[in-house]
């Protein structure tokens, strides 16, 4: 019953978040002037403040004790980070060489951006807990992935996409990402000893705030892109391609991470961490980083489409997998 309640809370949160993002895209499609970065609502400035507060709260919520507890499983950490920053880009490269000619260029680059993003923190940890995996190791891996992504993601984007019509100054971009994402994260974590009690009291609100900032970023990005001709240049086939592509990324990665964990002899608790942290990609960091990397680019709506769809798909599929992991664990306890 407890597992079912946790699952219900996760899927309920995903439902309203999904509807809010769909609503943001629809609103941007029919009234793009409202949500433009420099429009009447000044969403560009609003989201800048929101992103700073978002990562400040993420840093404050990070427990140092959890990081210390999960630090000993170095093989697991190497596997997860290799999947996130090596295997994903390699898989994109293979798909791009074989199928890239049939994809719109900006969508193909959007999938590359998806491939080089860090793992997600909140849902990876939540799914690991739901599946009765090693939560401390999940916290460490997700956090390490996020911190590495501040530097690795802009670097890889600059190396590949600068030659594909998206010019970036890698040094300047890394500095911007560090200032707007890493700096508030570090400040929040350093203030945790004094503000942890306050953070605990507002914890239910922080989840809503987290999702709300992402919805505003989606609204702003799509408003800018629609105003610059997103839907006049691309039809419904673009959305279908993005959905199929998200599945082609997620499902093989779930299989590979699971097989690799078992080949390395991991216990089921560590296998769960490898599957959920190694296959996930972050929308919470991906949207703010996209604003820093591609802000002002007319193609931004297309570039962020893969991560938006991948996020929803990974929530659904991983929730089902977490429930099955938990049920298998429950059967083991009953039989013993």
C-alpha cells in the first residue's frame, strides 16, 4: 500500500506538470506575443530570477551525509557517468550517421543536446526510493552528474553545434552557466546548516516552484520560436519524429544500463541506481541551460522539443519499472 501511495503521488505530480507544459505550448502557439522573452510580461527577466532561486533551493536540499554514504560505490558511479556523457553521445552519433538525413537539422541538434545533458536529480532519487534501491548512491550520482554537466554539456555543445550553424563561445558560455546555475547551487548548499529547518517547512512548495519555473521557460522558448515561424516551417510530422526519437533514445538506454549492471555483478539496489540515473536526462537543468546556450535563437523551440518529450516518457516508463522492482522486492520479503 505504501509503494502504491508513493507511485500515485509521483504520477499525479507528473500529470499536472504534463498538462501545464502542453498548455504552455498551446498558449505560445496561439498567442506568442504574450510569452516572448522581451514581451509584455518580460519572461526573460522573470525566468532568470526563477532559475537562480531554483538552483539555490536545489543546493539547499542537498544532504552532505547522503553524499558521504553513497561515495564508496565507485564502479556504480563510473558506469552512470559513462552512460550519461559517453554512451548517450555515441548513440546519438550512430543514429545521426544512419538516420540524420531524414530529420530536420535543428531537431537532430536538439537530440544531440538531449544526449549531452546531465542526469536528473529529483525523479532519479524518487524512482530509486520507490523501487527500494540505494538512495544515497542515487543522490550522489545525480548530483555529480549535474555538477559535471555545468562544464561538460556546454563544451560538447560548442564542439559539435558550433560547426552546425549554432555558434558558441565555449569559455563565455561555461562562465554564464557556472554563474547562473552552479553559483546559486553552491550558495544554497553552504547556507544549508542555517536554513535547513526553514527549507524543510517549505519543501512541499519547492516542488511546485521547480515545475513552475520550467513551465515558464517552456512558454517563453516556444513563444519566441512560434513568433519566428516555428509552426509555419514545420508541420505535425516534426512532433511525430520527436516522439519516436525520444523512444529510440530511452528504451535502448534502459536495456543497456540494466545489462551492464548485471554484467558487473551489482546487487539489485545498485542496479536500480544504474538504470534510473544512467538513463535519465534532466529537464530541470536542461531548460535553464538551453536558455543560456540558445537564447535568442529562432530554432530554440525545436532544440528543446526532444528533452521535453523525453522527460515525460522517462517519467512514465521509469515509474512502471520502479513499481515492478518494488513488487519483486516485496515478494522476496514475503517468501523469506
